[in-house]
């Protein structure tokens, strides 16, 4: 977002929250409907649940559909639960087909059926086409509202047709060329149409190598293609070669934002639709699972420590040094895991280059381990006045950083191979390994050389 626009937006939203807090609803109503639908959605999501209904009631009916699409799934579902069937139907009927496809599955069955009956045959077929594809695929993202051309018509005919049509679908930067059987041939950028001779046939302007996306392609791969090729729009083409629709950059930006939110929240074991203002009991229930898993891993680390109780009683200094070993291993491992997960998300990291990455991270972990082992060894010698404890903590530090580097590469790759989201569970597994290995090394060496 433009650096100047962001403070203005934050100021408007802050003023609105202030108006809601003081109860000046008349001015708040005007301010709400002066916002973009995405900003209204942000406002609704950034106030406590008790005020959300109040803000929603202020939204003009013609904006309600656009606002609903921008809301997170949980917030949208709660608002829709409080709406009458007639209101839901009115909202849905005014929406674009691609937005409607995201909303229709959340509608009550009776409303969804009424809505489908209200559509004409062409729109019903288009909506059914989009809904037939799994969520988070190119088919579910596409908009079936496309402008297609025949390859044998001239530029003059195309321009005359566009003027008669009166308007183009949003984000149209190119027109799609198909034969009489709707088989996709390529695209013609609008800029080439506008700058070409009027008698030139469309086939001579055709970009036959323009990207074509299979409808089953995962949304992540679609977003990667748009980033790599700097695309504004791209054709979705069936396996048989027929043009089904198009994906535009605004849909891809939504995918990128959702993936970013997913990565951040998953690292903490939270759902990517987590509502920051959700109720106490709802939030508690959602967080119980991963707190329980973390407790189990902590118990495992505790069991390792319990095997060396005698050593800790004889050499109390080891108890003081245990958190240092665990913390350094955890941080080093988290750095590696974060880089690998990011590489997996961008398609840079695969099993084919995993060995090189493993050796590289082990080398980095080893070098860091040696440097910090020397530092902590010197500090420990000064602290406890004995080189033996210093040597043990240095060895444990080096071992744990090497282990953290290895686990940080292997675990995310293994989880991806098992079709488990690495962002969700790699951190817990990493912590278990580094804690157990760090404690076992420190206390094991202490038991060998200090007792």
C-alpha cells in the first residue's frame, strides 16, 4: 500500500472506532459507507463482537455482498446467521459470479436453491462450473466472464464489437482467442489491438505461448506463476483444451495474503481463520490441542532430565546451564526451519536439492556452534572456575546446534512428503529434538566426567 495512503486509512478506521465507542452512530453511518468494501470488512473484524452487528447494520445494502466476500470465514458465517433468507438472497443476487462462488456454499440450502433458480441458464452453468472444482484450485478461483474472439476476424471488427458491448470485465488486459469449438488458441493484449492496423486479422496478433492454467492446479502454484511471469490475467483451460475462464491478479493477491496468514498462524498452532476478537471459550478450544501436544513434548524432555537426577544433585552448575543449551538449539533450529518452510512455499526447496541444503545447514550450525561454544566456555570458566564444566557446556552447545540444523532441514521435508503442513507441526517436533538432545548431551557428559 502507498505509504501516504496507509496513515490516512488507519486514521479513518481509528475515527470510526472512536465514533462507535462514543455512540455517535449517525456520523459513523456516513463514514462507514464512504469506505471501500475491503476497509469496511477490516473495520468489522477489528471491533469486538458486540459492535460488529452495529457496524453491519450501517452498511448500505448494495455494498453488503462485496463486504461479505472480504470478511474471514468465521466472521462472515456469524453475520450471515443473523440475516433473514430474503436479505441473504438480495445480497447474493447482486454479486459477481466469481464472488458468488465463494459465498454460495455458506448460504442455507433453501437460499442457495432459490438463488440458483433466479439465475439465467448461462450464469447457472458458469456457477456450476466454478463450484465443481475443489477449493484452493485454479478452477475455484477463476471468473467465467471472459471476452473471446475468433482468429479470422479483423482488428476493426473486434473494436466495433467492444464498442457495442459497452464495457469489459474488470482487470481485462487481454482478450482470449478460441476456435468455433471454444478450443483455446492464445491471447491478444489490448495494447496490441489498439495499436495495430484495422485490417490485420486477430491470428496475426496472437500470443500462442501465453500461459494456460489447468483448473486442477493448486492455488499456490497459480500465485507462483503470476509472480514469476508478472501476469495480470491468465486463461484457465480444460484438459481437452477448451477455455473455461480466467484468473486475475486480484484473486491471486487474496491467495498470497491467505498463505502469508496461514504461515504465520500455523507456526503458533493456530487456524488461519483465527478471529482475534473471538470469544474466550472459542479461542480456548482452538488452542487446547497444540498446547497439549507441546505439554507432551515438554514431558519427554523432562523424562530425559530425570535420568540424570543424581548428576544434577552432585553438580548443581549443570542445572544452571541447561536452559542455555536448550535455548540456543531451539533458536538455531527455528532459523533453519523457517528458511526451509519458506523455500518449500516458494518452490525452491525439494528432495532433489535437499542433500546440498542439509550439508550447508550442518556447516552453518557447526561454525556457529564452534564460535558460541568458545564464548560460553570462556564465560563458564570465569563463572564456575573450572575448565571441565566449560568443556562440557561447549561440547553440548556444538552438538545441539548441529542437531538443530539437521532436524531443521529433514523434518519439514519429511512432513511435506507425508502431506502434513510443515508450518503447523515442524516447530513442535524441532523443540522436542533440540531439548532432548541438548539435555542428554550436557547431562550425559556431566555424568561421565564430573561424577
